C-alpha cells in the first residue's frame, strides 16, 4: 500500500508539477512571464464579465426581465 501512495507522489512531483517548477524558477528573472497563467485567467474573466453585463443590459432594455419580487418562489 505504501508503494501505491509513493507512486502517486512520484506522478505529481516528478511529472505533473514540472511545468509549475519551471514557472517558479522563472519568477526571479521574468515576473510577467512567470505569471502568464494568471494574466490569461484575468483576461478570460474580464471578457466574461463584459459579455455578462452586455447581456444584462440587452434584457433590461428589452423589458423582458421579470423584476417582480415574487418572480422566484423563495421570495414569497
């Protein structure tokens, strides 16, 4: 049973976390390059938020959104 868990440890430490170790060593020389994953996620979240707000505005301008407080059963 011990070898099973050591195999899982070896999988993660030696193979799956190897790219993250490279990013960690890159951080001291190129901060922006090391944080590319974070920048990509922030850009995706910003685009999704802009899209969501635009959709909310479309439904609000069309008047199709039901803003009555009894629109949901848990508000009764």
